[in-house]
C-alpha cells in the first residue's frame, strides 16, 4: 500500500505519539544521520554543470572575454600564477 503524507502531517503524527524528550532527540538525531549519509554518498560530477551557462546569460561577451574575466577575478595567497 502506498501512502502520501505531508511533512506537516508527519509532524502532527509525531506530536500525537506523546514521545518523551529523549525519544524526540533520538528520532531527530537518526533523521539527521540519515540525511548526512544521503548527501555524502552522492558525489557531484562536473558533468552535472554542463550547459549551466547559456549565451543569452552573457549577451555580447565573447568566450575570450569570459576567460579573461575569470582569470582576473582569481585571487591567490602565496604567489601569482601566470598564463
């Protein structure tokens, strides 16, 4: 059986269970732990960003001008890098 429940409904259900403070804390910690696992196990691939910028986002700017602007905006702590 499949069921759909809103987060507010889920919270209302949890409040209706009359959990103790320590049980609420345990439940919260388990949810946070699970969320951390999900975000850590999903590596971000550079290909995910392919096509993020469109030509219309930068009207009148050539690729060479973009490269120049990116290079000029970089800040290095120890020594400057020349291209």
